[in-house]
C-alpha cells in the first residue's frame, strides 16, 4: 500500500506535470512575474467557471477577507458576526480592522453558522455576517441572505474551503458558493481544493462598483497610477501561481468528484456505527448520489466521535501511520486573542462539544480503495475494542 498522506499534492502534480511545467517555464521566459497575462487569463477563466462578474486575485485567503471588508467600507466599532468554529483567519481580519468580531455558535449537524444564533446576536451596530462554507459544505445561504436583507447587513462568504461547491436554493436554483453574498473570499493555499504552489487568494463579487473599489485597494489604493485615493494594501497573485491555477482549474470538478467518491466510501463503511457520525449534506438535497447535489466538496472529511475517546483514536491512527487532524481543537471564543467578556459559555454549547468530538481523516484527490479500506477498518476496529 502507498503511504497514506493527509493531502497528496505530489500524486496530483504527476498527472498534470507537463502542463504545469510548461506554463511555469513560460512565465519565467516572459519575465512577467507579477500581474502578467497568466493572472488576467486565470481571472477570466475563474469568472466563467464560477458564474460571477468579478474575480479579483490577491496574495492569500486572509488578505482576500480583509480586502473584502475594507471594500465594503466597514468602520471601527462595526460589529461583524461570524462562526465560533472556523479557522482563525476569519475572525483575525475582523479584529485587525478594528471591527468588533461577534462569534456565534454553529449547527451540530452541518458545522456551519447557526441561523438562530445570528438572529440573536444582531444589534444596531451589526454591519455584516461572515458565513464560512466549513469543510467544503455550503452554509444555509437562503436563510443567511434573508436575515441579512431584513437587517440591512452585508454578507461576506468565506469560501476558502468550499471552492466548486453548488448551493441549491429552496426554489431549486443552483449557484456556486462564493457568488451568493455581496462579496466572497477564497484561498489557493496548496492544500485547498483549488491550490497553487505557494500562497494565493481571490475576492469575488457581482457588484461592479465594489469590484472597482477592491481593484484599487489590492494595489495600494491606486485607481490611476501614483494617485492614491484610499488607503490600500499590496496584495497580488504571482503569475507563476496563476499559471499553476490555470492548469488545475479545468480539473477542479473532477478533483471535487474524486473527493466526494472517497467521502462516500468512508461514509458507507462507517454507516450504522453508533459512535461515528458521518458528514451530512446541505439539507436541501439528498447527499446519496454522486451526480446529485454538489453541496459538499469535502475540503475535509470530518467525523464526530460520540461517547468514545476521540483523542485515543487520534493516537491510535497515528501509531498505524494514518495521518488525521482535529479541525478545530479550540473554539475561537476561548482563544486568548479573541476573548470577550460579553460571551457566555452557554451560548457556545455546540462548538464547546464539537472540539471534543471532531476528527478529520485523510482527504485528497489521490486516495485509492486499498488506503480507504485500511483507514476505515483501522477506525472501526479501534472503536469496537475501546
Ligand atoms: C485557509 C483559510 C483561510 C485563509 O487562507 P490563507 O490563504 O491561508 O490566508 C481563511 N478562512 C478559512 C476558512 C480557511 O480555511
């Protein structure tokens, strides 16, 4: 059996090596290292793929979130509601901009931001909601957009983990995640579903005016050369990274499908196990069929281990050379940097519990049946003997 990796970037590279190598060499030959034609072409191709009017490439997914918030003109003291159970970048940029992060609990079934908790957290100072399509599963955008509309709030989708997922609305319309809110961010960090070979990110929006503002912000607040109209940042996507992304974008749907097939094999093996809860779909679909709803792109395949010792399982898997991860081990509201005396523990029942139960298994495009078999058997064996 091939050695199991949490993410197998080398295996994926081998299948697209020729295209990637020649594109990278081409950038080097032309020396258009920053904002070269590859960046522009990737932007257009990505806009087409997503069905969104504007993609603005930038340096990473954290910058993308920050720039989206700057573009919306959020001001110090404005409150921004986001999930307590996500990667820290989401809350970090809110705090950096001196906005007030308001962390709220998540749903115990799909791990995404809890709509009732959002409603409870809204005050006259609330300006925006940041849903995260966590682990690749689309958040409940219908309800989030409805709450936002009612209270006149912006919605900024953190789509770093959900690239390529479709969100199906109650009325049956399908849209890519990241194209539903006012603005969205994504990351091309190598391990993301569409990863480059370094850092990269992008902002998406259908709003022409906002896109214009953001294009200036990423480039030192310049709309005309050496005229700085607003305080901006320097956040660019390298041409070499864009070349890699152009080589990978045509395969993204196949990559996501490979992840989904692996996820379904895992879930099939774990089904009916009383201590293992497998991931669900968006709720608007049945998640049974591979060609059905595409609401989950399995950035992570995350189980809940209930009434059993999750940490002992992690240790056991590591001993058996099966990498695994706990995303995330500490709720954000308990992190030193993001504590706030207004938070009450009883408002975070779900995240406080999830951090003890979740475990993410190896998930990438190159998992084979033998590896999946070995992983599922090792997990089940351990659960039955402990
Ligand atoms: C990866 C990630 C980010 C940050 O992306 P970088 O490119 O690493 O800056 C932000 N939010 C979420 C949910 C992520 O998973």
